C-alpha cells in the first residue's frame, strides 16, 4: 500500500472526527457513562501505546528499561515533559555505551 | 480583527514550544520506522495530533490495513469530537460554516484547553492565530527531528526514540498520582496491552491499542464513573 494512501486516510479520518461535531452537532452529551469513557480514553490510549512498546524503543531491552525507569521517576517528581524525555533518552544512551 | 489574530498568535506560543519537543520525538520515530523526511512532515502537517500519529506510523510500518488505520484514529482521536462539541457552544456569530470547516482542523488538547478557558466568545481571527503558532511548532519540530534522525548515528537515534514514550509517561503520571481512578484505568490499559502483545501476537499493534484502551475505559466508566466536577478539572 502506498504511503500517500495511508497518510490520506489518516488525515481525512482525523479531520472528520474534529469537524463533524463542530459543524453539525448542537447540545451536550448527557450520558454519564459516555462522558466517563471519553474522560478516560486519552489516558488509556497513551498508556496502552507506551507499554510494552517503550521496552523495544531503543532496540535493546536493557537500555530501554533503564530509560523507562528514569521516565517513571522523573514524571513522578512532576518534572516538565522535555526534562523527562531528555533524562530518559540520556539514561538509555549511557546504558547502551556500557552494556 | 487584526488585534484578535495576534492575540491568538500570542496565546499559541507556549503551546508551540511544547509541540516543538514532542514533534521532534515524532520526527525521529518516523525515520526509525523507515519513513522519509517528507512523509514525516506530511503526516504532521495533515494530522496535528501526537498519539494518533504515533499509532498511525506503527500501522504504516507494520503494513496494516486501512480499516485498522481508520478504527485506530477513530478511537484515539474520539476525544476531539467532544472538544469540538464543547467549543461549538462558545463560537461568536461571525463563525460561518467556512470558518468552522477550517478551524475544526486545528482542535488539539492544548488548543482546546486555551480556547475553552476564554471568557468572551471565540472569533475566527483569534482561533486562526491560536492554531497557527502551534501548527508551525508541530511541523517544524517534526522536520528537525526527521533530519536529526537521518543524520545522527543509530546509537543516538535509538536513545532519542525513547523521548516520545517518556513524554507520554510524563503526561499520564501526574493525573494518575492525583486521581486513583485514572491510575487504575492507566494500569489496566498497560496490563491489557502487554497481555495482548505476548499472548495474542496475531492481534496487530493498532488493534491492540484500540482494544486495551476501549476495554479499560469502559471498565473504568462502569465501575468508577466520573462526575461532571471531576471532568471539569481535566483539560479534555
């Protein structure tokens, strides 16, 4: 399949999701169940995308695991996104030099 | 009119700075998955979303089906429907159908958060300004990341490819610390995703994310429904 087809399908789907309610729907979603699902989805998506993929990210389990651990600890300390990202990457890089 | 536009541009600057680093990580990831620099930038320019793009690139790399792509984007980006819905109630009368069609493209978590916190009705020039700066940050960051991924040694890009996932962790952990319900859903989603990966390898990555995210969110909604006040605290 051509990369252009993938990107086009991806872009059109994402656009329609955003624009249809913007143009067509009026009023509010009242169902507490549906609202709760929509509240949880972003967190659940990010979590499911990160695990287990992060353990293969560098192509080597040990350096990925070290990076993951650093990310978890720095994120727990509420450090900014970019600090968490750079700390995790640096940790993984240094580990890959040693192991 | 002009004043509204530049106000939007100004309000978009902090978002742009955040997007620069996240999209840098995305650019590196694209090159690691054997996409071209042009494809990486093309995806960012046409999609303007982080999680959806990462999942999309994984589907492309695995030569997944277009149905998988559509379903995956639908589940991951469904929250934007809610944000558009909410913003549609705040639009100024000058928001014609044409303006809605253009501005709808630029609804992201962060742009939504800023726009929805405005007291006065949203005008088209303000929204164009608010979308323009983050859009430039997102596209430019992807370009730099992809170029960096292309010229830097594999050992460095391997480590850099952790950036994006580390940022995802940095987004999840603070709310999970504050709210036990979010923590449970996050742990459940991760556990399901790991179980699917190892026990049901015939399920591809895109579908694994869909199933893990939907099942954990539905279980969360059934057993720990979220009140309107709790939802009001979150940006989405």
